[in-house]
C-alpha cells in the first residue's frame, strides 16, 4: 500500500514526502521516524525512507512506509482495499 501523506509529529501537519524532505534539511523535522498515519483513528508509525540522504545518493525519491500495523478502522487501509 502506497502512503502519499503522513502526519508529522514535528510540524503537527499532514505532509507529503517531498515537503518532509525539505523540512528535514531545513532542520524543522528532526527524525525520519517522526510520522504517524494521517487517518483519525489510526496511529500506525510511519517512516520517511531516504529522508536523510542527499539527492545524488538516492535510488528512489523520499517515500513513506508503515513501520507497524494500521488499526482495523484505518480509513487509508479501507480506501486501499476498495
């Protein structure tokens, strides 16, 4: 399941991985693991892969991936499955 947006614990906003990358290099986001699922009733931990790599060292652009399971009622999972 592709995760296009995540809730940043550092900026208290739902953002995409590109903005997360910009915030990380500006010193606003402190850790690539400081993200959660943006769905209201889900607090699955999210990480932003490649957030801490320089562009020339990346094989893929920054992207989100879930670290643990989403809740049963997670809207993202339900939308993905339908």
